[in-house]
C-alpha cells in the first residue's frame, strides 16, 4: 500500500485533524485493497464511505479554520469542494463503466485516489502546522470519525442526490441546497448532541424550504400542474414537521436516540422528492420558460 501509510511528515496538530486524516487514509486504503474481480457495488460503496467521511472531516476542519482565523481558509474550502467533486465523478464512472472495463477502471481510480488525500495534506493542510496550539484549543470534544456515531449515521451522498434529478435547473439546485443543510444537521448530530446548534440548522432548513416550496408552487401554477393543490398541502405539512422538530429541540427535555432526527430529515426530503416532486418531470420544459423570473436563493 505504498503512499498510504501514515508518517510523521503528515502530522498537523497531533490531535483531531491527524486522527481524521488517519481515518481517511484507512478508508482510502479499503478501496485500494480491492483486487481483481471486485464487484461494482463494493467499489461504489467504498467511494460512498470516502465521500461521507471526507465531507465530515472537511466540515470540521473548516470550522476549526474559521475559529482560529486561518488565513488560507477560503482556499481550503475551494480545494475541499474540488476534492468532493472528484469523488463524485469517480463514483459516476464506476457506476457507468461497462462490466468488461470495470477492472481497468478500478486500477485507474486506485492510482488517482492514492494521491487524492495525501497531496492535499502535504501541499495544503500543512499550512496549519504553525497553528497547532490554537487548533488544539478549538478542537475539544470533537467525536472521532472512527466512532460508531459517524459510521452509522450517514450523509445523503452525491449518488443519492443525483438520483433525485428533476429539471437540471432551479429545482435541482434548491434540492441540493436542502440536502447540504440536512447533511450539516446529520454531521452536527454525529459530533455531539448540541440542541442550540441543531435548532439553528433546522431554522436555516425551514427558511430555505419555505423559499423553495413557494418557488415550486409558483412554477406549478404557471404550467397548470394537476396535483398542485395536494402538493401545496404536502409542503405545508413538511414545514410543520420542521416546526415540531425545532420546538422539540428547544424544549431539550427529550433525550433523542442517536440518528433518529437525522433519519427523519433524510426521509423527509427524499420521500417528498421521489413521490411528489418527480411528478413535475413531464412539465419541466414548460417550467424552464418561467425561470427567467425565478432564481434560486442562496445563503
Ligand atoms: Fe484535512
Ligand atoms: Fe422540491
Ligand atoms: Fe415539492
């Protein structure tokens, strides 16, 4: 497994960042260990693992960078987005490649991800080394990526998100933004039960969902979507669900079982998109004509 063993030259803080990087090296190594004849589903599952843990790591690394006012924080964010986009492309390739070419594809991807993380740590993360003491000061209480919490409670990954495609436009952009907020919630839940933080994420999700639902309803009205009224009622119920979760978190009385709220939110969005929003597909060409007056709201 040349190129993936942990070495001291990769060390940044001797703490949570190193522990995250070690875990990501192990997860990357799991893909590289797949030999000839590995099944497509198995390879895709390893890339899904890597996406989940990398997203969790990048999110907390960026939070630490904000806290210590790291001067390269913006560059790091841009690189993290690019690294995740590369993983999503790899996942697509594995999913689409012909069975006969799967093994060549596995080798090519192996060569690519061998450097995917290590180059980033050596060339970019290493800039944080002088901040070691500050990082330690701001990273107390962070749950290790290797913990059961992070292993069992997974984000909505790029493969799932792609499967929810409706219009390759404004509706999909909104759904991706909602997924990103739900993923924030999931990762916050994994990092410890902090009702104040979780409630703030629910409030952000409520605000964006409200904007998105109104946009969808306007487009539906404009094209005479036959299920418009039922859809509007479903949106109203979805917002009530978020109100209930927000109130519940505010009361702080109920001890939630880990992952319960995350599971609820994953289904909350995915089921609505799959069961109700998908019905808009035959109408998206007509809806596109309305887009000039409708732009996705960004936070
Ligand atoms: Fe990192
Ligand atoms: Fe929607
Ligand atoms: Fe909808």
